C-alpha cells in the first residue's frame, strides 16, 4: 500500500479533507499510510490535512502505544457559509448512507442505513 495509486486531474465533489475525515470515521485507528492509499494522496498530504482538521477542531487524537486513535468531534459545524448549521456528523452520515446503499452495510458506527 505504498504511494499514490492513481492520479486525477480536474475538480471533484469531495475535498481531500472530507475524504480523510471519512476514512478516519470508518476506522479511528487507521494509519496515515492506509488513509493515503485509500484517498489516493501522499502520506505528507494526509499529515497536513489531519493537522488542519485538528487545528480547526474537527478532530483530536491520542497516542495508543505506537499508533494514534482519532476522535471526530461530531457537532462541529462545517466551514463554508453555504453549509451553515450542517455538522460534520451529518456529512459523515450522508457519506455512510451512500456507502451502505452501495455495499449493503454502514461504514462507521454513527451511521444509519436505509
């Protein structure tokens, strides 16, 4: 799982920050290397994104032995004015519902499936 699997040019609907947050929501003990592979980013980019998310109050982490355990702060409000009042929890729930519909089961503990 080393390196970036594929490159993409042009714009996408989800930012790299949203992708990293969703990967952490799926497994709060995931390694930066695994997040990078899943999100098709470099490990350095993932480290920067995690730092951004922590600085903005969306995420915290604690050391557990040699690994980090991440905690998403679910009530944190999204930053863009167009999403005023929408929480990180609502965003992750919507992404989890999409994944659940695609593969038949929820992706993170706080998600609901239809």
